[in-house]
C-alpha cells in the first residue's frame, strides 16, 4: 500500500485568506484525485491530475501534480465559509487500480 | 449527473449475523470498488471488481467478505458472521476505466451490536 501523507491535519483561517493543503508520498502515482467529504456523506470528486507538473483550476481552487508524480497540492484563494470541509487526496499506482487515501485535512473558514 | 447509490444508509446488526450492503454503480461504469472507513480513520480499500470477478483485494477482505454482481445494475458486499470491529462506513465506488476517476456513493453506516 502506498502511503500518502497530508498536511496540515487541521487548518483554520479567516474568510478571504488563502490556504494550501499538501499531499506527499515516496511512491509514484499514475494519477491523483482530490475529494471533499462532508460528515455522513461519501467523498465527492473534485479533480483528477494525471501528468507530472499538471495544474488544474476549479474556480478558486488550484490543484498541482508534482513533476515526479509523487506529490500534489491544493490551493484555495480567498477562502469562503462554504469551503469548510474535509479534503482528501487519493492516489492510484501504476500497478493496480485501488485508491490509497491520505488521512485528510479538515479546513475551517471563519466568517 | 449520474451517481452511485447505496442502500441502506444505516444498518444495525447483532454480532454474528450476516449483512448485505447494496450498491448501484453509475450505469456505464465497468470497474467497481468497496472501501471502508472506521470512525476517525482513513478510507481503506477492500476490493475491486471487473468483468464479473475480483481483480484485487486487501488483507482486510478475508473469507468473511464476498462481493457479487447479481444482475446488470447491483453490486453487493456480503459480510458473514459480523464482528464488533466491522462497524464502519462502507463506501461503494465505480469508474469507467481502470485508472479512471472513482465516484463514490454516500455510504452505508454499519453498526454491529
């Protein structure tokens, strides 16, 4: 099982501030997916990154896949209270199709 | 937008009983998965299923567990002789190709008493 480390575990910021969540591994992934999970619900897919160095934007969210495909980051610009939630990264290795999840980052945006 | 649906949303069962968790994957998807999330812990892979057979399983997925696609739409996870430590959220996911993005259902909360 590939290990994905997410940091920080918790993040609390004021509305309007920026934040970055990191996802790191010593393993190479063929793709990496970011999810958001609300309490009592399943993970909801935000984005998939596949190519090393790839950058994808989803409104105020920017996702980057490391050149070596071992790490990724999620950057939120001008965070809003609606961005509050648990953000999960999950990678697929080149050997199989199962997702290996990080432990998640709980983001709280205060109004 | 197509979605993965799971039933029931909550299942309470006595220890030792059998449970069947049901999932309807997205209709044109070919790869199906079960994951488990124990309260406060990471989402863990259990099993993947493709072309009517298990393609991979984790060490968690022992003889107590089985999966089945009984018809063209349902995908089930059966847990025999449940134990207290089987209490968790169980998520079903599907993808249209092996390395494709996996879409999750809202899960079944399984509580073993």
